[in-house]
């Protein structure tokens, strides 16, 4: 596979300052590294929040932010192995031409969490696309370091399915955290790409009822296609009242928050039953204010956070490929790298898209 000297890339320089540029192609220099030719990369809500200047990425002015520039964004990528050493080929079971996906975090291997196997909570928390030394998939090539978790996918897996492995793995982890049983009434708030991935995963648990909540009817229609029993649009219906009506006034057993809006949190605290399980997935652009006593004295809730997708890639690759996890119609738009601004603008709208992909 002939590797060029230069490549196209979308480079992050600052909030609202993303540029289509020609940059040098990274090359393998160390044992364990793998160079990928990027086939496609999904645009995550986190990418858009960074583009819009979200404080979680850039800081609040009192200190440095998480995002270190110049960086090449994109962590929902899939690619083809283009370069690796013979030692790495043996150690990782890879060869040139293999199709792969990569977990979003590259663990340090040295902190307490990494040593415990809780690598998704790594203190250094290096995620592709947010560091100048760990460039992501908004480019023609990406260099994968030794500590990254890389997985082969079937050669005939559709590209639109392959770019969903990373977000679906995050969704899968959220559903696993919820400990759903056959007796549970489950509400999933937010039916964007990650919420729909949760619907797809939650249906595999066969809950008593699965309720999808979203402000856009098109996404609710997709949730029903994926297996949701009931679809509720909070802009048209009283979501809490609907959930109480379904549950004889008790509230849902599980509430998974996947919108990133504070109102969804307060809605969930009201809609969930006593001793229910509240799963918080989202990254928020603003602080969330709620009546904290509801969690304790009011309802004695179990509160679960969700971070990334530890250990979930193999099950998700199998689930998507076997069609146990529904992906139908998820990738609604594909753009070339040079059209990234149009793609980002489309993602910010939300009415006419679900998952948007960039291709070199």
C-alpha cells in the first residue's frame, strides 16, 4: 500500500476555528504503532460541543482546557491497516489490509485505574482527536499508538456500520450499567445516535416496557423501528405524566439520560420510581441544577455514571455484524473532509439527521 507524504485533514486550532488543511502523513516509528488509512469517521456530539467552544473542552478561563491544539478531531473512526512492523503484526494479530476499529481512549497503563483494569477512567484520559499528540479520524490517515485497543472487523462489514461501533459501544456500556431486567419499565431520554444505540441494546434485555423520549418525531419513529414500545415527545406531551400512566403512578424503574440538557435530568428525577436506577450518560455544556434531596431522602435512587465503553467493542462488533443490534438508517449523511463545516452545521440542527459521517 503506497503511502503519500501529505494528507487532507480537518485541524482544530480553537473554538470555532477548525480548518481544512494539508498536513504530513504520520509514519510508524515505534514497535506497537499501527498506521491506518481512514475509511470513515462519525461526528460525535462531543466534537460539535468542542467546535462550539464548550467549557468542558476549552476550560472556563480559570485554567487550561482538556483540548490541546493543534489537533485532528474524530474518534468514531474505522480504517484499514496501512503500515506496521513485523513484530507488531505478530503481537497484535494484524496485517496490512485488515479492517479495524479503535477504542476512543488510549490508557496510560500506569495510573491506579489502569492497573485495576478500569482503563476507561484513566487519569491522563487521552482520547483520539482532543490532543495534538493523539490525532483522530478527520483525516486520511491516523497513527495508532501501542497502548490503544484495536479490533479487527469483518472485511465485508458495511462502512456505515463500522463507524457506529464506537458510539454503539458507549451506548452498550450505558445499558449494561442500568442492569435491566425483564420486569423493568425503562425510559431512554434522547434518541440521537447514542440514545438509539441504547434502544437497540436495551431491546436485547427484553424489558417489560421500553419508552423513548425525544423532541424530534423523526428520531422517535426510528426508536420505535429499533424496538421501543412507546414514543413520547416532551414538547407535545407531558412526559412525566405519560410515564406515570404506564406504571400505575409509580414511575419508571430505569431512566437513562442521553440528551445533554439539564431539563432531561430534572424530568428523569421526577419520572423515576423510588429505589429506581438513574443512568447519567451525557456531557453537558452548562451546569445542572436539581433538587438533590430527591436522590437521597426523597426516592433513595441508585445513580450510575457512564464513561466511554470499556470491554464493549467485541460484543458490539458481533452484535452489529449479526444484526442483533439494529443500525438501519442510522448514517443519514456523508460528507467529504473539505465539506466539514456543512456537516457540522447539519449536526447542530438535529431535525434532518441522525449520524453524520466524514470520508477522506
